[in-house]
């Protein structure tokens, strides 16, 4: 992978150095003239007002605290992002007060959204929603929506006319339980999308409704019990066969033998061997890395690969996950958010699927130690050519508010860690205080989905919270140049999952992949976005499609949405 | 969960018997002043203590057996890897080296994911084999034989071995295994 950094010649090397220099001097850094970032919450003005319900105020059961994710998608294929939000329930003791309606917001040209939930038919059927995952599972060119729930999952098939039909039972994906993270991916290379679904705790609705805070928290408060002391629920793998999803968990070697408390799932070609592997962040258990052995069978290799435990050998409370080349060395890194009083972990990729915990060395340990962290994203938020980290925070026990000096409060401030670029020590710094009013909000946040909803070339952030409407943090950062690549399949289907896009400016190479399922039960904008610093042109854009074929464009102008169709 | 309900039933039955015995002894105790714990109950408790401690020793023996199995499997994989390296069979060497890395990881974690699930169940039931060691920071929760320090070294070795899988060299592999062997020997020493 390091070969990608080699220059083609002396002239190329000089151009490359200039490009790299430009990439890293576009935006202000600590001690520089002004703040690098500026985010403003525009959700109320944009029409994103749906309150996301989350159980009881005292959070008597962990389900009350789990919150929900969010998904960016372009369901009507008009080139603008739309937004889907699953929703939970409002409880009063054991009484169900309200089953929250989901929300589908259609993006409009003026940057606002219109609630089209009812006309699209995606209200949620009264089910307690958890995560939202987007994929064209049936290959008809229209993005469908899979919703994990506490109960039976939902699969909304996009009919292409603004309406959806719910087909989970018909295709075999209801899979009752406390389903959380999920990821669509082609596990066996047969050209269709299989699905991995994580599950959290094995419990019934009755036990949720009857729950009372019964765990002593430091002898100070009674709080929700678990997950320790509860039985983990097994994850599932579904293979797509003949238009249906068939449970192939055992056959694929994916039996959840530890019954880990699964939350986040991300699939990617982690060992760069041409097929897609699975990473699962587990709460209070070792994380899993299932390496694809070919033909859709897997082997769990997390512990000896170095990404199951932290650097001390301890299992952490994994909540959310981000994957990408954050350190700029050409290999995958994995970032996992964790519970409060434990740092979120940045597993630095060493190549060939090996990792090491570099959290402290890279500067993410200290700022993430105190908050309780959930959704996250690697995203180039200042368009300077490297991946920054955004983290949604919020405690699970409202009772901590009576002891704010112990671990802070239930509502917490989210974090923005700026990537200062390769060679800087530490590589990341806490830029939250200079990130504008959007990062001054103090809420109990859960999901994060990054996406350029206003198509202005920078990534905005959708953040969900418990018992509140979401925030839409518009990115008003005076950042650098950019390129967004829109990948189309041969029939015009958009953003094939498993596609990898690589851009080269001089000697500098960046890449992104297209995934369904990321962060905390969420789906980011599927259009690969690249910050380019001061560069006005990209020397080469290489799209590697899921079948291994490539489409290449050279001398591409920056600051555009570049559409590339497979086969062209 | 079912097993736990069964265990609770035994305790409940025991408690009923104990209460019955206590009240049958109560009139005599009342006449004699401060009641003594009935000797039958003390004897029962003492027998129970023997059983609990024996079970704890059995648990330690079982975990040592798990470690021994992983270690023995590791030795086989090491030999396979070295033979394959010598024969220039890269694919077989890779498979053996990865299996060796997995064995060392299992030494570190006192077994595989299925064992972790059992350990979690024990912890949920309040059983900490090394509660004093855990309080001193010497053991991770629920660990029986492998100390925190040994665990960390074994994890480092498993990662190092795993990273050799692509281009393993027999001497480097042997050197890393020697580290594992030393840690293992230290862990398996009979308790004083």
C-alpha cells in the first residue's frame, strides 16, 4: 500500500510536495488566526422537527437510553440528499404512551426538507426503531431502507415513485430481537447484497416495560440495570438467495459464540484482498473482526489482529465505529467509541489487516476519556485532505445530573477532533471549542451521519439525540477545495456498496469506500467526498467497482460532483 | 437463565430447611439464653464450604487444561509452520502461523469466545475466581490463571506472530514462541 506514495519522477515529486504543502496550509490550525471550523444547527429552520422518543425520562431500562441512528440517502434520485430517521417509543412506567413515527424528509433545492413520511409509507408500523441502513438490495436502481428495531425489523422497498412497501417478512429479514447495527455487503462475491445484523441484549418487551432502575451506581443512585448481568443476543448473517434473505450465520462461520452485546457494524475490505470483511463493535465485550476467507465464509481474527481489545488487553464498551485511512498511510484505521471514563480507541492499521491501539499517541485518548461516546465519523470537515473525527456524546443515566462532578452530566457536548496531518504529534487535537455554535450544544446525543445535504462541497453532520429532534450541523467552515464522486452502476443505480474511490493529487493519494452501515446505527452520505486543500485539479480519479473492474478519469477539475458510470 | 433458576431453587429449599431447623431449636435456645447456631447447620455449611472450595480448585484446573490445550495446539502449529517455511509452502505456512497466533491469543484470554461467554455468565452470577487479585489490579475480571501482565505480553506475542503470517521466518517465529513458552511456564507453575 505504501507504493501509492511513490512519485513517478522528479517533476512529479516536486508537484506532489507542493500539493501536500497546499493541502496542509489551507485552513487555520491551533494558534493560527481564527477557528478552523464553524458548524451551525439549522435543523429547526430546515424543517427537521421530529422528536425522537426514547422510553422513560429516568431511563429505567437500557433500551430507554439506546436512542436511534439516522441515514442519508437520495431516495428519489434527484441529486439531493434526503434523510430518514427511525424513532422509539415514549413510555410512562409500564404504559406505552406513544409509538414514535419515523420520518422521511425529502431534501429541497433551498436546503430545507419536506416531511414525506406519510406519502412514502414509512411511518414505522409502530415498531421501536434503532438503526437505519440504506442499500439497493433488489438491484432495481432505487435505494431501499432497512430499519433495525426492538422487535421485528422493517425493510422498506423503494418503488421508485416516491412510495415504499414494507417487505421484511416477505424477504426473511424480520428476525425478532433487539437488533442494532447492520451492514449490507456482498459477502460471497456473487453480485448481490448480503446482510450482517448485530444484536444487543436478549430480553422481552415485558421485561422492558416492567424495568425499574435497580443497579447501584457508585452507591449514589439507582440506575438502569445491565448490560452486565443480562444475556447477550446473537448476531445474524443473512445471505441473499433467489430474492430472499436466508439465515446463513453458522454456514458462514459467523456464530456469535461470545454472545457479545453488539452495537455497531462496518464492512470493508480491511485486509485489502478484494473481498469485504466485517467489524463489529461490542459493548463490554471484545470486538469482532471477521475476515472474509473467500466464497462468503469468515474467520474471527480480532484478538490477534489487534483490534478486539484496547492496548491494555481489556475489552471496552464499544458503541460506534468509524473506518478509513485517518493516519494517511494508505491502510485502514478503525475508531471505536466507548463508555465514559474510558477512552475511545483508534486502532492504527499496520497493513494486511493488523492493528495497534494508538489512541494516546495520536491524541484521541485524553479528550475522549470523560464523555460517553456513540456515533462517530471519519470525515474531512475542513477540506484540507485528511480525515477529522466527530463524536456524539451523552450519558445513559439521567441520574448522573445529581452528581455532575463525578462523570459530568447526562447531556454532554459533542467532540470534534481535528486531524493535523501526518507527521504532527499528536496527530489529533480537540477543536470542539472552536467549532462554532453547533458544537456548543449540550444534549444526550447518539447517532451521527455525515453528508453534504446542501451540495456545497463540505460535509454537514446530522446528530440524533434522545427525546429531542435531531440537530443538523451545517458546515460553514471556510475550508479548502473538494471533489465529490457519484458512482453509478451500469443501469444508473447509484453508489454500489463496496466500491472504492481513490483520488490522486501529485504524490498524495486519498481513498474512500461506499458502505451501508456505519457510525452508531447510521448511514453516511454514500457519495465519496474528498477535501483537496488548495488543489484546483485532481490528477486521477480511480473507481474500483465491487467486481474489481476500474473506471479512471484524469485531470479532473476540483469543486464538482463528478458522476462516473460503471463501464464508462 | 434456566440453570440459574435451578440453583436458586436449591438455595430456596436449603433456606426453608434451615428456617425449620432454627425454629425447632428455638425453644431450647430461648431457655439457655443467647442462641448458638445449630451444630447441624454449621456442619452442613462446613461441608458446603468444602464443596465450594473444591469447585474453585476444579475451576482452576479446568482453566489450566484449557491453557494446556491451547499451548499444545500452538506447539503443533509452530512445527507445521516451520516445516512449511522450510518446504517453501507459503500458503501452508501462513495458515499455520495464523493458527499459532490464534492459539497464543487464546492463552491470553483463557480460551476462545465461547469460554468468554461462560466467564461472562459466571461474573453475572457474582462469581469472581480471583476477587482479591482483581481488587489489586493483578487480574482482569473473571480470569483464573492468566494475570493482567501475562495477558498483555501474550497479546503482544499473538499480534507479532500474526503479523509474520505473510512472510514468516522460522527463527523469528521460534524466538517469539520462546517468549510465549516462558510466560506459559510461569503461569502453569503449581500454586504455593
